[in-house]
């Protein structure tokens, strides 16, 4: 879902979005559509565009059970895909949560399947979820191997805190590497409670960058 909000400042526009959507700040991404324009007689408004992913919109905490045979079809699809790539492995369902099914890859080629900063694993996950959508699979599918997702989360938390300390010392802002929505949420959540630090997402498409900003 995408909605636009306007305010006298960026923060006012964000506050309107929080009130209207009944969400916490870290639950959505902000894109600046129109910045303030100063002149001798007026200051223009700030317009933001708020992006909310399906996961953010879903409040149902009930574990959704797929139809009979759907999980097996997902496993077969992913194993066949990896085999055709030349990196065979076995796939198992590692967990079932509300609106989420976690599948684990066991392979001698896990390093290649993960790729630099998880880009290959993310690509596999996108393809699996496209296939899942065609199946009518009720849950989002998370693809993992060698516990990469949890290790990545720990690294992101450390990076967020380290960057916040750097921003605090420099009293400036820093832009992090492009990340997927899940990774960006980790950054927002980690720093959300700091009074002198704020975060916002910048860019277009799935992989945006988080800017960490000193606000005093």
C-alpha cells in the first residue's frame, strides 16, 4: 500500500502518517516527494510517500496452514531450481509462524547460494515466493541456509548501533547500504528508542537505503 501525507515539516508529515495508519515509525518506509521551498514570503509544505509492505498490513497472528501437497511443491521447486543452477541441495521446512513459512537449504554450496550480503539468497526467496503466489500458498516464504538470516540480523544490529555512535559524534547523518524491507526494519527498530537519533528510508524499489540522522 502507498499513501501520501503533507505537513509543514517532514516530521509533521510523518506524525500524520503514524496517526492515520496507526503504525509505529519503524513499520513503514518514507520517501520524500516534495521538500520545503523557502522564499521571502512563504515556506512550502513537505510531502512524503509512505510505503507499507504486505507483512506490515497483516495483523492476523494465526498460523495459516497450506493446502495438502503445497509445501512439497515448494520444496520440489526450490530443489529443482538449485539443481539447474548447478548448486544442488536438500530443502526442508524449518518452521511455521503466523503468515510465514521458513524453509532451510542444506547444501555443499551454501556460500554461493547466499552470495554477497545475501543477495543470491534474497533472489531465491523472491522466486520461491512468486511460485508460492501462483500456488495460492497462504504464507510468505523465508529461505535460509547456514542460519544466515539470524547471523545477518545480529550484524545489522551491531552496524546500526555503531553507525548511530558515529553520527552522534559527528552530529551529521550517514547513509547505509541498500537493504530489503526486513533488514531496514531491523535498523529502524534497533534505533527507534534513541532520543537524539532518527532513521528514514531513501530510494526507490525493493532495496532502499536507511539514513541515520543526528537530531540532538
